[in-house]
């Protein structure tokens, strides 16, 4: 399933990041978003934008990125 479909308050594990380009994939990895990482959905909007918690940080991702991240 895509990260964009996860409800607020859920913790999921990233399985893969698809079709975002190498530079953006490296940037996401630097933020802690890489396969195997656990993320917590702090806030989720109907449009797919999210605020996530990962490690000791919180950050926002837009719909395009949340659709590109596969989780379980």
C-alpha cells in the first residue's frame, strides 16, 4: 500500500521508494526515510499530504511523495 493511504496515528514500515529520482531518494534517506524505516503518521489530509514522525524528527511530505512510498 502507499503511504498516502495510511491513517493518522498509525506506524508503518517503508518497503520501497518508487520513481522519485536518485537525488530525491538520497534526500529522503538522509531524513531517515529508507526501506526498513518505521514512520508514524502525525497528520494526514484527504489530498495525500502528511506530517510524519521518523526517528526524532517531524516533517511534511506532499501527495506525490506519499504516493511514491510503499509501506506495510
